[in-house]
C-alpha cells in the first residue's frame, strides 16, 4: 500500500478549512471488520448514539503510513502525531431515545491541534458524515477562545426555536446550516479538524442494530498532530 494516497478535499465553512477524503484507506479492511465482532462495547461519551470499543493497536500498522501522509500533505502537520483513542462505533439508538446532544451537531475538541477521522467499514451504504455552520455565530469550527460564546448563543437559539424533535438531524435546521457531507462507502475515511461542527448522517430507514456485520460500523480515531 502506498503512503502517498490520492485525496479528495472538501472545503468547509467560510474559512474553507479542508476535510480529507481517502478511498481504499486500509490495506486489510476485512480484518478490522472481523475484529469488530465480540464483546467490549459500551457507551462512551455523550455525543455518539451507540456503543463503542477500543480498536487493536495493530490497526495503525496498517493505516498509520497513509494517515501520516495525509496529515503532512493536506494539513501541514509534520512534527508529531499522537493518537488519543481509536474506537469501533455502531449506531444503534432509535430516534425516540436520542439525547439533545445527539440531535444536533457537535465538535470533538476545541484545540487547534486536535483532529478526528472516521473510517467506514460497512458494505451497506449507510449515511456518512455531515458538517455544519452555527447560523447565529457563523462558526463552523469552535476554537477554545470562542467556546463560551458558542454555548451561550446555542442556549439562546434553543430558547427561541425550541429543542429539535427526537430524530437524527438531516440537513439544515433553524439553528444549523449544513455546509458539506461525505457519503458512506466501504473502506473510505474522512479526516477533519476536531473542532469542526459535524454529526453522523443516519438514514431514516436505518435498522438500529448493534451487530457489527449488520449495523453502521465505523472506526473513529481522535488524535493530535502538529
């Protein structure tokens, strides 16, 4: 597998910060799909609508070279890359059971050095990942210095417009504008800044199952790079 991947760029928000889309990301996607089976899944955090478990560190022996190449060529990161966590993730929460945090876009980390990656591992073309801009502040990314401002504005917006109905977000709303999307495709990965507003795209007819071979299976990686 080459360490010089062909990458498609998606420019997001008014600042046109890129998300990188890589086809055929892993050399052995079937291996990582097989290893998703078994125990160890549990809820981890408030934002993801389903169980997660840690990925075997050997995963980075497969994808590390390609990930590093993308970080250098697209994001200009050449000094260091440190993985915080890598998690198998399965969407299995029915819309009626979603928390407020799972019904609106979110960001993973306000640091300028934080990044996230989603690696799609299902053969079924489930919904991918959507990116958003917060209308009242104009923010597509939430840096640390504007985090408090964003939360205050979001609280005002929810007071004005009300909380969204119990459903997965699909497109623009009164509070958020969708600025881009990456569709779900087997062994495709999308890499983006950790403070980028985003959410999974969950199709209305999705069967909410926790079986990795039948449900919406991804690997989510959270890391810091400079």
